[in-house]
């Protein structure tokens, strides 16, 4: 992580405003996403599918819960819905009989792709109000913040 000089550090008020805006954007975008999700998919279900698409199959429910910072009970509930929908398969761990592994099904990959396309269509209007160079500038900042927060969690 790079260290800023004292003159280059944002003040605490700016940092609060930044996180406040991120929180509001997360709330508003989550509600907008959930309105257009395909079928009965919820945002937590999409988040699990997206996690598995990004990082691959074979994760344990506990690994997914920790990565998404939700309780094991909440994850069990979400995985149950995903499994009943046919979007994931939960199987015994090959090496540990007490543990389970989660795999995306073909149907899960397809519904994830449909959800991404739908969300992209829903958010296309943002391109009319935010210029490409602004997005290019903010993405590295958000990625840096995400990585720093991820590294600090226990």
C-alpha cells in the first residue's frame, strides 16, 4: 500500500463523505438491481453467484460466508434457495466428510449471465451523466479502498 504525504492526505471529513456516498450508492444500486433481477433472484443470491463466477467452484459455505461477511446461517439460507432454484449444487467435500462444497450449475451460470445483462441494461443511463474518464479515475481509487478494507478485516 502506498503512503500519502501529510499534504496529500484527505481530511477525516472528506473520508467520511466518501464512505457516506459509497454507502448511499450501494443502497440505491442494490435496490435498483433487485428490481430487475431475473425471476425470483434476490441481491444476496446474485452476490453468491457472482462470487462463484469470479473465484470458481468448490468453495465451502463457510468460505463464501466469510468472503461476503454474512453469518453462516444467512449463507445456509441463501444457498438453500440457490440450490432449490437449480443454480448451484452442494456436494460433500471429497477430503472432509463433514464439509460441503458449492458448485455453479450450467443453469446458475446462465442466470448469472442474464442478471448481468439485465443490470447493465438498467444502469446504462449512468453513461449519460458520468463521463468515461471519470469512471476510469474513480475505479482505481475504489479498488485500492476495497483491497485495504479486505486486508484489515479479521
